[in-house]
């Protein structure tokens, strides 16, 4: 069954490549054909998908279930990064200031203690620094590039969830919710989760890519951090070699997300922003193939391969 689904995906991608084999100097007049191809692939995989795309050069957009709310998983770390840079800009701290590294946190429900398990995290290096210090900048890099949960919790505690939410709202990003640290079990049991929809996550990346999420130099540094992402099985895997991608992934049981700023190689061209949230697939490899396939169809439609 799985092989048949991959065959359907490959067929759809080939069809998309034939449709998009023309030179595009501006965005296509309509995206109905692309939408049909994307929806056919999504249906073949049997996943629930939230999709949001914007070409910052032309303003062309395409959305599918863009307001479907899902657990944000690690994609919420984009919001944390924006707030860290904002507070550094305001002088509350400097990005090169040292921050004590520890592994004890308090639940937002009742203040009870909890800690993170290195076996459930995607990175061990921050745990090795417990009892010492890391700079705030180093923690941001670990939070984004290797998705360190321990770095994330330290930074959320530093800047505060309410401040993160206030900054996102000031950017008119209403659907990305950062309420708590990672692995706050009591908060999870009470339905207090970090959530997002594809549209809101697209708006957050658009704010970074367009220089609205902070000072221009801060936004450039945030893009550079996202460009160092080590998890490349989703959107980047669907794009031609050499295309610069600044992305943040998120993955938990039956959830696989990827959100990216894509820089086509044309000199001076503004980037694309693409967010794909998926829910319902047990196999993370299949989910990565789904996301890569949707990214390939999208890129080939808007940019000559």
C-alpha cells in the first residue's frame, strides 16, 4: 500500500514538472492546476495538511486548510527566536551574555517541578553544559539548528511566554501560540499546548524574511540561523540542489511540519515562504516524502527548474 502511495506521489510530481516547464518571469495568472495537484498528493497519502505559500517577489499566495490548528511541535521555536532578538535589541540582555544551563523548570499549571530527558531530545550537547554557562546566541542556534528542547526551555524562561505572544500579536500573527516550555506534562494534560496554523507560521517567517520581525541586521541573523538547519528531509529535499533554504521543522507522534524561507538562485529575487503542516501519518519517512513532494510541486510551478 505504501509503495502505491509513493507511486501516486511520483506521478503527480512528474505531471507538475511537465506543467511547469515554462519560463516564469512573474507569478502564474492562476494556481488552480497546482492546487489540484497538491490536493491529489495529500489525498493519496491520507494525511491532514495545512499549507500556506507566498511569493514575496510577486505577492502571489496559495493556501489549503491554512487555518487548521495543529500542535506546533518545534515550529513554535521560531516565535521564541523572534522574541529573544527583540529583547536583546531593547537592551534587556546581549546575545553574547552567558546564561546558566540547568535542567529544572516549573509547570505553568501549578509551579510543580519537571525536567527534560536527554533521550527524548534531539541534541545532547546542551545537557553536557548543565552546571555551566552558554551564551544566549549559542542557545538560539541550538534551539533552531538541532531543535534542542533544553535550549528552548531556557530561552522561554528568559523572555517569558506572554512577551512572546505580545510580540507575535504586534506583528499581527494571531494563530501561533507559545504558552509553555517543552515537556510540561501537567500543562499538556490540561490542554495548554503550543499550537499554530500554516498561515500564522507563514506570517512569522515572512516577517523575518522581509525584515519586519526586528532590525534588518537581526532578521538577517535569524535567516542565517535558520539556514544552518540540520533537518533537511522535508521542504529542502524537494528543491533543486543549491537552492538556499532557511527552515524550521517540528515532529512528534503523527505530526510532521516544515516551515521555510526559500531563496531562488536568481540574483536580487525576493524569496518564497512555504509552510506545510501534516497530521495523521504514523511513518515519519512517509511524512517527509509528502512534504518534499508538495515543496517540489510548488517550487516547479513558480520557478523555472
